[in-house]
C-alpha cells in the first residue's frame, strides 16, 4: 500500500513539473527551453584587446563564429555599401564625424554606426544560410562571468518569441508572467550587445532593416511596430568591458525625441538598466 502511495505521489510530482515546464502563457502558447545552435561574436579584429578579453571569458560548449566587422570610418570601405544606405544619411555621416555639422536627431549616425549595422546584417545572413534555429550575437566589448553558462541553459522563452535581448542600456517594456520571473515584454531597446533570435521567425522582419537609415538598435522599434515579438531577459553575467565606443557618437540638435514608430510611448516610459556598468 505504501509503495502504491509513493508511486502515486511521484507521478503527481512529475505531472506538476510538466505543467510548470509547458504551462500556457497569457497569449495561449507555451514556454520553451532555448537551445542555441551557434554564438556569433562581432569584432573588428581577432587580435584586438576587446576580442581577446571576450574570448578569454567565453567558456561555452556552443560553437563560436567570428564576424569581422567593416571599418566604415575609412571612406573607401563604406563606399562599397553606399547603395544600401539612405543617401542623405550616407552623405552626412563623415561631416558628423568631423563635427562640421550636428546630427539632426537620433536617427542620424556617424560612420562607425554603419559598420556596426552591417555586422548585424551579416549575422542575420549567416543564420539564414546556415539554417540555424536559434542563434545568439555578442559584440566584442563584453565579457562573460562564470554564471553565463547556467543562465543560458536555464533560459525559457515564449514559443512566439522572435528576438530576445540579454543586455540593454535602456528599454521600454513591462514585466510579463510568461516563462518565469524577470522576463520583459519589450517594445524599444538601446544597445545590441547581446541578443538571440528565432531564425525562421525573423526572416519576415529582415527586409525592414533596409534601407539603412537609422542605428541598428533603433530598427527594433520599427520591427515591433510591424508585430515582432521582442523580449528582454537581463543576464547579469554579461559585463561591459570598455566604455570606448567604436561608433563615436557626436552631438545632436534634437536629443529628446526617442520614438519614431511607436508614438504611444514617451521618454517617461524608458527604463535605465543600472547593472551594466563595468
């Protein structure tokens, strides 16, 4: 009799665990454990201090692939990509570099931002061509603590997720009860240091990255306005290793305007992430 009782209890525990693991979320889907196929690291060179610091901290058994970025601070390099960029913004970026003019607003960028953007486009292209299911991109001015592996292994996301940021400087969004604690249903993001994508889902949003007319992180607001399911799960294991930007942002005339697609939000909705400091 006792044996039957113990078996019944064990069966009940297993059922409860399965219900928790695959419980329906508020949108009617399920929560899935995300097994990343490949990690990509975006860098200007594998001999740079930034990359070497990152590589030393990377201890995952997930394959790591390097994306060598384009140094678009050199005009000859950026000229090859001119047709991809909105003409006014391409023609003005070196004037902003030299501080001959101020950027009109947040959507105008310096030459270094073009190289960053191109690197993230290359990430998408490789994910598509390699038929990956889930992929993660990291920028090279981060390092990872020993907790990164565990955070990654325990990552559960809604089955409808398209992109999930693991790091942000600032964001707009609200905490959701889907898939455990501290998951943010995100609408706007500042920073592209670390995010993962559902590759198949993102194919329909990829055309929205063209033409290039903004910083790459600000394009995600545009994607959300077209239905992209974007989340944010802060990984405290991701640390910024240097404050030196390769983009070299310069002054703007209109620094206040942050939203260009989701006008229902205001600057009061922006949350600053305090834990990213080095």
